[in-house]
């Protein structure tokens, strides 16, 4: 007998099943047929909700970036702190960013294994894009409070987010990487 499920529930079920298969087989070796088989459903049902495995992957990437940003923004309490204190507590701490990811073991294993550098870099870029509005808000508040005298907050925001990203991807495992990033931001902003 055919089971009818709420469309959002079914879509999430397909996404979760696809992630399991991606984690086991790798994205390139996974087919829609593999995903359907994992879930015990027809390929047609998969295609009803997703046009391709790439669309499933894009949704997983977007969802995981949301998880990372939201969990890190919860961790980061900026109330009553100066911009310098905020930079010291938030910037460059790749190890702390990854702590929140470990609650999502399947996604973590998919995006953070030795064979997934391209996927990891895509995740970092998606996460950075989602951080931009949060960082922009913090920098606008610092400008309004007179802590910084920067005329172009939007450019500063992109420099702040994406400038760190390059350093973290190249040197994130180094002992003093986060401190170097923090010191440079504080120096540039004259804090």
C-alpha cells in the first residue's frame, strides 16, 4: 500500500536519505537510483521533489550553512561588548566554528573528510555569504557608536568576512591563525 506523506516531510526525508548515500558513496558516485533505493521509494518520487542530485546537494549545502551560522550566532553574545571585544571573541576561531557542526555528524562527515575539499570550500563560501548580513549589522552599530570611522560599511563587511575566509582555508590549522586575524582587523580599524 502506498504511503502518502506531507510534501515537506517527504522532501526532508529524501534530502536526509541522499545525505546518507552521499556520505557513504561520495557525491560523484551517487545516483538518484541509489537515493531511491536507500529510502525504499521510486526514482520518480525523488524526481517529483528534486530535479537532480545536484539540486539535492545544493539544498543540503544551504541547510548546513544555515545550521553553522545560526549555531555560531547563538554562541556569540555581542550585547554590551565593544567592537574590539567582539572581534576577539568571534573572528578567526575555526576550531570553535567547527564545534557546532559536530552535532550534525552526517553533514559533518560529508563536508569535512579527506575527499571532500571542493565540497568543504563550497560550504565555507555559502556560510560566509550567510554571515555577511550579521557582520554588517555589527559593523553598522560600531559606526553608529563612534567606534569606527569607515564610510563604506558594505565593503568593510565583505573584506571582514571574505578576507578571514582565505586565511582560514589556507592557515586555519596553525596555532596563531585566529590571533593574527584578530590583530590585523583591530589594527586596520584603529581599535
